C-alpha cells in the first residue's frame, strides 16, 4: 500500500494515455485565461496559430500585439493533479518550450512573414517594432529562469501583473507599474533581466549545513532562504508604495 500511495497512479495513467484533465472542449484553462488577461489590457490576441514551416509543423500558443510590440508565448501546463513526479519533468518541458520559441521567432523574423501573418489574422499592423518571447508555466518551479534567451514566468504571477500590477509584502502594497495605468514598457521590463524577480533572487541568503560522517568526512548541504527585510528594502527603492 505504501508503494501504491507514493506511485501517483492517476498521473501515471494520464501520462501513459497522453491525456489531460481538461474541459470538454479540450481547451487549456491556463492559456485561455492568459489570453483574456492580455486582451483586457488592450493586446490584440491570437491563440493556436498553426503553420507549416520548412516542411515541419509549427504551432504558437499565443501571439499578442500592443503598441507595435509583438509577444510570443509558449504555454507549458503540467499533467494534473500535479505532484513531485510531474514536477521532475518541468525542466524538460521548458527546454522543449525554448526550442519551440526559438523556431517560432526565427520564422516570425523572416522577411515578409509578419505582413502575411498579420494579414491572415486580420490585424491592422503590418510589422512589429520588436518581438519578445516568454515560456509561461503552471507552477513556480522555474519562475525567473531563462532558456535560450526566453524568460520563464509563472501564469498566476503574470495574471497579477496584467490585472493588478501589485506586489504585497508584509503589510505593505507596492505598484509594479510605473504609472497608474498599465503600459507595454512595464510588461517589457517584467520579462527582462531587470524584473523585480531579480530583487527576490538577490535577497536570498545562502545557508550551509554541515553533517559529520566520521573521521575527516562530512556532508554539506547548501540551501537558500529569503531575507524579507532585504527584499522590502529593494522593493521600496524601486516601486511606489500604494498602501
């Protein structure tokens, strides 16, 4: 019984059958909710863009355009119910997502592609000022990581940034947008290496614990803990306190 309870039978069966616990129409709730959040902030959005490029199938989960800036999203949603077994596959998922985005970006930046693509989508734009990519995940395991130049962000956090743009620490609330209204520059910064996520990583303290094994041998374990005070100072310097 102990082996059975630790085997994650439900997840194993779903993975074996290549099936997911999705709504009856087969849609991905994470992808749909992200598309709605982007549209609510004025993005022109297209989901499930499918093409054949150089004889190979290519699908882009979400394309979004605002003020001439084109965003390309690859959504990686785990098999649910998510468990430690599924979490172990996350690195492979984001590596695959990075390859998919690299191929999509190469295609989109090919001369003439954007004009025909936007025309087929019935978008008014003809060419993007710049193209940005992002891997969106359903959990926080690799939130803030970067794969082949593609930032990794967690879906719930991105929803918060788009819908509210607020960060709550202790009893304080800070606005992540530079102004009271959302702008594409805020979103570009959120996806960049200067995102507030770097403040979180910079506030992590290294903790090393040593365990003697006998004689001169010992085992050292390195972990990290979040210094809340250091994070509060970093956030207070960068963002506006709203409450």
